[in-house]
C-alpha cells in the first residue's frame, strides 16, 4: 500500500530532535527575552519609586508653614510664596526623610525619578505649580562656582547663551550660594546683579578682576578658581563652566557623591574618548598620570575637566594648588583624598557633550603634576626596582660588587 502524502510542514528541526520551546518569562508570557524582561522590571521599579516619591512629598508638606514674601506693585497686604524658602524647605524634607527610598545612586535614573517626583508632590501640596525642582541627597550647603574663562558681558546679554541656560538649571536647585569667577574687568558686580541675580532670584557673588577678591586673581589664569574657593561658604563646592550648560541632575549627582564620602567627584568623560591614536596629547598625559599614580580606574578623568565637585576638606588640603587644576589633581591623589568619577546612567542625556568642550588643559600641565609626584616620591614614584642591579655599573670599589647575589638553579625574579 502506498503512503499518502500530506502537506504538513516540517518544524525545521532535525529528525529525532525535540522542537525548541518558546522562551517564557517569570510571568509565563511567551515571546519575551530576558533582556526585555529586565528592562521592563527596571521601568516598573522607576515608576514605583516616582509614585512613592510623589506621595511622600505631599505627605511631608501637609500642614507645614511656608514663608511668604510681599511683592511690590500688588495690592496692600497681598503676598506670594517665597519660592527660595520653599525650595530649601523641600530639600531639607527630602534630605531628612527621603531615606525611606534609601540605596539610590544619586547618578542613577532611580534617584532622578524619585527626587523629581518628590519635588512635584511637595509643590502640589503647598499650592505651587511644578517648578522642576531637583533636591540634593544631603542637607550640606552647596556652593556653585561658575568659571567664566574670559567670557565677557555678552554672555549675560545674549538671548540664549550657555551661561543663561546654566543659571536656569541652577534655579532648580536649593543652593547655598552662586559665585561667578572672572578676570575680565568688564564683568562688574552691577552687571551680575542686573542680569544674573534676577534669573536666580538670589544674590550672586562675583570674584575676580571686577569682584571682591581682585588681589587673589593671577593674570595667567586659574587664580579665579582659587579666589572663588576662598570666598565660598559651602560644605561642597561644584565648579562649572560658563560655556557649558550643565543640567541640574548632573550637579546634584556630583554634590551627592561628595556628600556620600568622596573628597573629589570628577565628571566621567573616559567613555567618550576616541581611539588612543586619535586622542590629543593632553588626554594621553592625563591618563598616564592616573596610571602612574595607581588610579587606573580614573582613566583620563581629571580635575581639569568641568564640571567637578570638591569637599571642604579637599579645598583646604589642596590650597594654592587649586589655581593649577592639573597640579591639584596630582596633589589630591598623592594626599590620599577619596577621588571618584561620576556619570549619569540613563535618564537625562544632556551630559553627552563633545569631550573637547570640557577640557582646557595642556599636556605640559599634567607633566608638571607628574614632576611634583616624582619630587615627593622619587623618580620611580612608588614602583620599586628590584630587578636591575645598578651597583654593577659603579666603580670597582663599590660594595655592590662584593655582594653579588648567588643564582640558584631555582631562580625566581623578585617582585617588580
């Protein structure tokens, strides 16, 4: 008897081999890979933290008095909420009670979701529209130092300059103070109070050629950084570049890393580096200094890159070296300060800027830092030379000749 032919399609598996089963997730739904499932779990985690932060912000703000300030031009007796006081109150509540959402990395998307939602919940409860506030993970005083790097008055009067965008981001934070550092005599306190202070709704200090610390600024540059550090009152100092509009989330991540125990929080740019043969000399020099001083993990991250943050202890220890960022970086590593790199993971992408915008150093600056380390630790730094016998090249009367080590059959080289 002939077999009947059927139109049944083959499964695509070899004869005798069991067909593959479809991938199933923990929920039993077929067709999702582990990577997609992990992404959805992370998304649900972020959504849950945002909802919890919003509820917490509203609950903590309920029943709390919010300071008011009279406004010129309004009817007699009318007043409005003092937004600066409300922002500080919001930050204090988050710093004290946000621990219920503990374990969040200040540079991660989980912290960004919970913290921003907390601020939204607070604003809703006190009757303010959403201001986009973003709290610090600490109640320590944070001073923002903006280095103008020779930028003139045009940066204040332009319609959409990076400086004005940066001031808008700073307005989202509960800063203790904002300091502008410039060596341009055309940047005067009157100009700063006219154009910068209204955008921050707070007083702005000016140090430099036209400011209160003119004598501390050197003509060669870098001295304005030292002058600003001397004038700052905060426990944490965040140094910013007026030509780069850093986001509030970035500034909070740097300050939060210092509040968590680091003395210096560097902005991580090593992930943006081109191939080694395409890197400029100053980048190679930075990476060599970090490797030579035992900090391979930092790669090419350095205090020469803005933004970065320093603790008050670091400012005190570095002292006059702050006027030379490359030397300050080497000093921080030699002094054993806790130095770490920070970079936002997910969430806000405004930190993805061209690497060249953020570094104004030269290769010679970093070689000076290496020279400083060699003066302190010797020409080989802390790498001992236990293999070479340099005494053999000395005179015949050298005691090293008489102390020639015996070589056994089981020869092993000493540690390098």
